């Protein structure tokens, strides 16, 4: 029987399953809608899909280094309780190891992990643990030396903030830089790697602020030069004051250590995810009203 887009949509609407899962279910059951629903349920996909609307903003970042390549992977869950679950941590560890051979997060999702893809492994874990989870992102660095650091580790190689630093130089110095990055969250390695749109936006904001002072344009231009220099010292790694020795910039500290920092990655669990927060009193009232 030919599986139509309308059939796939109907099954998705009734189960909340993903498009490819719905299509596969209909194919496996020769278009029988009820059988397809059962097929999804037996695979744990319908149950998992129903949870997919819930915000997964907790979880773990795991880091893994193999030779001159390091990867950081963020796997989200709904609650911090699950992030402390040994089964969840074991899965995250396995996914991070698999990420070493993956080019990006899409390739990682399709990577085999003990007979299942990473995506299917997460889906199965959703069904057993009972919380929405997602493979959110992956980042990597390559270099002569790659150092990993996890801030407030929940288990070996995983926690709320994961950092990778690629450098030419001493590994111990690289670890200090990784700790610095965890603390300061620089936007880019240096001015050249900073998004031009970010620079232009900041420059415009500073121009508008300066013009409010009513000073002449030539004075304003000199003010902007100073303010943009300060901005660069705050948002670029090389321009920041080194947390281990605030008298030096990171650039100066690297020079003193005979090292060259060539790249970095910093992932923090849940950054950028908007979590809808309900007023507690309103939540209690809603519950009392049976809402």
C-alpha cells in the first residue's frame, strides 16, 4: 500500500511521533493506522514523542579528547535529577566517545552506538527514564595539544560547563586557560574571530550613548575608540585579564608561558534555552482549580 503524506501527518498528529518514525511505522504495518500506533508504542516512540513538547534545559556537557582532537557534547534533560542518574551519565559518556569520529551533531545523531543510532539510543532512554531528552549540540577543536576541563563535574568528564582548549605549548598552562574560559565565557579567541555583526552593533550602541552627551562628533569618535578597546578586552579571550594573574592579559600570559592558543570551545548546559517560568502562586491556584 502506498504511504501518503496525509497518512503520515495523521499518525504524527495522533501520536506525536517524528516524521520518519511515523512513515516507518506505516510502512512496517502496510498502512494500517491502528497497527502503526501499536508499532510506535512497542518501540517506545509514541511515549517518547509525547514528552517532546516539554522543555529540556537541564542535562550534561561531556568532553572527550583523543590525540589532537577534542569534542564537547550537550545532552539535555528536563530535570537536574536525571542529570545525576547513572544510566543517563553512562549514555552521555558513550555519546561523547562516539562524537570523536563525527563531523557535526547531525552526523553524531546518525552514528552507530551498540547497534542503534545515537538518536535512537536517546529515544529509547526517554521511554525508560520518562523525561524528554535531546542531543542539542556538539563542538570540536583540533590542535597540537588539546586540553579538556569540566567545571563542577557531576562525573568524570561531564558537568554543567565543558571547555576544550587547543594550543601549542604546555598542557598545564592549557588547563589554566580552560579554567579561565569556564569563568569568563569569552565570545571569541581574538578580535579577528569576533562576529563583525556583534562588533558593529556594539559600536552603534556606544555611538548612540555618546551622542546623548551632546559632545562634538570628533570628540565622540575618540570616545568610541576607547570604548571599543574596552569592549574587546572584555569579550575576546586574548584581550581579557588572565584570572590566574590579573596583571596580565591572556595574550601576555601565553607569550610568557611560551604558548600559542589556537582555538577553544565552551559549552554550558541550557545556555540560550528559554524556560517558561510560571508564578508559584498562580501554579498553586491552577492546580487547585484542576488546571
